[in-house]
């Protein structure tokens, strides 16, 4: 079972919110498309019983770190509600490796350029990064580390007149959304 990977994914998302918005000891929710999540955790998703068993096992697996999770499903996606004590655990126990903080700070600067952003990636990858021009209207570039062991997300960047927006997805999520 992929409990550890999913737990790390949720903790990474909590840490991202804390870097962007600051720390608040309150519950937080994350939504994942059902098909993408099943691929990520390596379950078929064809059996409601298999999915339910996985989610119940995951809640038990994470209770010591993230507290009593609430997991619901609606409109083809799962909602993970992490209680305040889980958010607090991440704040106090999950180290910031520096990359995400520096990436967010760079993206949030007015008039940030692709070179500015690539420089941050380069600093944490010894230059082994992939930067692809996107044909999608929603984003201009997709950037990710060649070696996913450091950071396994793909960063979708959209350059606007005087600022940059980004979205961070796992490959399975992006494929499910068609981006």
C-alpha cells in the first residue's frame, strides 16, 4: 500500500499552504480527482470495497501524525480534511528544504522571469531540470526535476503581464486533468 506516499503528499501540500499563507492552527482540506488518486496510491478504484479499505487503512496509518482525518468522496474527487492538530504537526515537525520557499518567493515577485525561476530550480538540482513549453492555454511552461527523488511535482507556470501564477501537480493528477 502507498500510505507513506499519500501521507507525504498531504504533508507537502500543508507545508506549501503554510509557506504561502502562513501558519494557522486550523483544519485544512485538499481535493484530488478519484482516478488520479487511485493511480497515485496504486489501487484499481474499480471496487468500492477496495477503495474504502484503503482509505480506512490510511486514516489509521496517519492518525499519530495527522490526527483523525475525514475522507469524503463527491463528484469524482476525494476530499481529505486534516484536523488542526495534523496541521500543527506539519508546522512543528516537517522541515522546509528551502526549494519550495525560494520558488514561491521568486514567483510572487512582480515581473519574475522564466530565468529567475529556472535559477531557483538549478540551485537545487545541479542543473538537471526539465523545462517544457506548453501548448495549453492554462500554462506557458512545465518545469520539473529530472531526478524526482528531490521533488516529484511538476510546476505549471503562467506568465501574465506583470506576475506569474503556478500550479503544482503530480504527473498522474495533470494527466487526469488533461494538462
